C-alpha cells in the first residue's frame, strides 16, 4: 500500500483528517519514498467540487527488489463536521487501490473504508487525528480482511512550519510509524515535506524516508 488513504491531513501525514480542500480548489501532492531496496514515486490529487466532499486520484510506481509495479487509486472523502481550534470534526472516507507487477502482470486490490475524527488539543496549535475502519487486500495468493487503525499528532510551530508523529496499521494488522516535518514556501499554494519511519507493514525491521512537495491550485 502506497497511495491510501487518499485524503491527507497534509503531507507527510498518512492518517486522514476531518477536512477537505477549499471549494473549487485541488491539492496536488508529489513525493518519493525510499527504503533499503525499494523506491516508490507517488502522485495524489484531491479536488473539492461540492463543498464538503473531496474526490481523489492517486498514481504510483514502485522500483527495485525485483518487483517493479504500478499503482493507481480512486477515493472520496465526505466531511460531516469540520474541526476548528475548539471543536472536533468528523467524516467518512472510501478508497480503492489497484497494483500490478510488471514482471508477471499479477494484480492486487486494496479497499479502505474508514471513519475520521480530528480533535483539537489543549494548545490551539495541536491536533489529534484518528482513523478507524475496514481494510481488505486481495491478490492471486492472499485474501486479508483487517481493522484499519491510525492516529497522528499534528503540531504547527507557526504559520509555515509543522511537525507530526503517527502510527497506522496495514495488511494483516501490521503497525507502522512515522515522524514528519513540513514547510510552507508560498502560503496556501506551495509546501515541501519530509518524513522518516518504518517501512509499510513493519514496526522495527525496515526504515523508509520520504521527500515531497504539494501545491493547491484553484479552478
């Protein structure tokens, strides 16, 4: 899994949050993730056409480990209540990711349905994002159903600098962790981000590093 969840609290956070981009605005994220033997290049774009909902499209390519594959995903997130500095927000998200190995043409499919809550903490600069849902994975040899869990602490030092720490589960309920940082170069338009943590599906064994940027154009 490299592209889901499809809505983000803001890269590099993987945990979803109870917000969407502004109406008639898109959030376009580009990032690369590197672990010991694998590099994964990703794009995720989410656009708000309705006001409280965001449609998203993800594309990715995995290189190395003799298992090069392509990834694609579609998703939708709906917010029932937006969070503020003093009140919690909540929503629902659904997404599906398809993967295909280049060498054998074998395919995989991953479906995620999750509830989302974002809770302001004692400081106006700190938010706790919580996800709980259903994750299904299928390929030629494996069929796994599990409970998806994710939690992220998101802290804004000021209007430009933010930090995050999170943990989230994956296929077969394996936990991962990640710490991240982001910097806004152009307010409401351009951000750069980086993160470091365990590779997807592991907690101690492998490490992964990400580097990316995001833009938020209007239409």
